[in-house]
């Protein structure tokens, strides 16, 4: 596939590398323009473009930028993008810790429904519930024992299938997490979030999520992480997430 990626941070950049390694044609863009992304593109064998180039003549688009920045994208960015081109939202909401407060989400709106409203088009929620380290290092061939899983939520069956096929291509088992309205089940501090589960465990974790419980845990994350020090190992972070995110 031809895939455009907006954002080259920890998740967007990791995805660009993984997707390019899987054999797909990748275009990358970030807020610094073509020159700002050129060296990264050269490093991974991708095409450096601006944000309009990232959404032009592609089969799939990934938006991997901080949640508040989504509202600042050009209002006409997707005007010429056909509706059958999947747009993946990888974002997560961390008010007070990283992000300014967004009133609609604070009042209960599902994060990716808010994103869909900002972009004025449907989105697929994926690649948000795995740490960049796991995404970079733990992909395995299809059929491998205890392969890690990623949740994929969305409303259009064909778009969701394209995204799930891409998840499989880069080394992970895709798990259908339901509609976009259901994507709250893979938001921060839910049992499915950043715990390195296999497919069966991921399905159980999505089912175990309790509406309204996650924000309370998310807001206490600085306190939880203080308990394991300033530079925790990846395994320590996973263990903490599994303990904190478990249903009460």
C-alpha cells in the first residue's frame, strides 16, 4: 500500500519504520515541513512531504500527533481525500500531564469521536494502546506463539479490515475492538492499554473495561510512576500498567 503518515514522534516514527520494513511505500510529514522530515525519510527509505502530500494519492493515512494539535490541522486537509481511504488516529489524551483540557472529552466524549469531529471524517482508532518500545521491538511473524496484540476500533468494516491487515503486516495480532464509540475501551488507563497482551488477553481486557473508571486512574499516573523511580525499565512500566489498569 501507499501510506501517508503525519507525525514522526515516538509512535508515528516507529510506525513509519515498521511499515516501510514490511514493504509498503511510505510518505512522512511533520510540523517542520519537508526539510524538517527529510533526514528521517532518507534514513528509512520513505518520501519526505508536507502534510498535504501525506494525504494525497495514498491508500491509508495515519495521524500520529498530540491530541490537541489535531484541532490545529488545516481545515481543508482532507477535502480531496476519498471517504474510502482509512484515516487512523493513534492519539491519547493526558490532561494536566501533557495536554490542555478539552471540555468535550472531560465531559465524557470518546477521544476518537472528538478527533473525528475535528477532522470532519470517520477515523479508525489503532496503534494507541502499545508503548513505542513494544511496537518497535516485539513484532513477530503471523502464527507465532504469544504474539502481542493491538486493538482496532472503527465503524467502517472495509476500512477496519485494511487497518487490521496492516497491524498483522508489522508483526502483531489485530483484535477488533468494536465501533468508534467503543474505542474508550482502549483509551489510557483501561485494562487494554499498554500492557503487552496477546490476542486472547486483549479481548478479555477490552471486555473488562468499566465506563468512567479510567480517567480517575489516569489522573493519578504521576503518583503511580513516582513509586518506580525516574527511569523505570520497560518491564517495570508494563508491570505497573497491568496492576493499575486492572478492573476494580
